[in-house]
């Protein structure tokens, strides 16, 4: 399972002191307000910055990194992805998953909503290659054994057991792949 997550994206500079807007990808911000260091993924690689100040309310977060002291310097960070460790990510609720943990899991066909006998992969259908945010919820992108891609709504009526630690999910309605 993934140990670091992209949890936010840096936006436009704010003010004259080097603050920059930070958009949380989960919509939650409380977990970000305690950051003291930030690993940023930039086009030329990853760099760690010390967080000098961070504040926010609701979905709006402003961050000031040590050494970034002007709007011009902050603008150079625009578009950077904020990476955090699992312990710094937004806490999960019941039946919630980090998107990164879903990528790569095997999807198997259900037998009465359960895995095939013995917990094996006899009903292997495909592998999750991506998670797409859509108007009606999330879609899992599955790569079938023949290489074709299919989108499946990531909803309870389509999926039974989902266990990223075991690397598998049970598809209750395999017909959705047709």
C-alpha cells in the first residue's frame, strides 16, 4: 500500500509575502493545518520545504514556505502537488479508502457477494488502473485481461468486499463490464 499521497495542489500566490493557495483534494483541511514540512512534487523533482505559516478555514488554506518571500517566488510553485505520509493524510471513515490504495488491486467476480471458494482469484476480472471523479460519484477504471479498459461505478450495489490490504475487490455485477 502507498505510504505517501498527493493530498493537495498549490495554486496562485496570495498577497505580497509569499503565501500561496493550497487546495485540498479531499475537501478536508484540518489535517493540513498541522504540517511543519511539506514535500512538493514539481516538474523537476521533489523538494522538501519548511512550513513557516499555514492557516485556513473551510476549504481555503494559505501556506507560506520558509525562503519563499514574494509573490514571484510563490508563483514558481504553482501547480506543485503536496505529498504527505499516511499518518498526515485525512483520516478515513468507515468504508472509505485512499484512492492510491485502490490502484493496482485485483477485481474478482462474486459468488453470492463473496470471493470464490478458498479466497482465490478464480473469478479474476481485471485490475484497477485509476479512479475518476465523476458527477455521480467515483468510477474505477479496470484493465481487463485482454487489455481493454472499462469504467465501473464505485458504489455498494456494484462492489462487495473491497480490501486494499489484500489487494482485491469483489465485483457483484460482472455484467457491468460487457
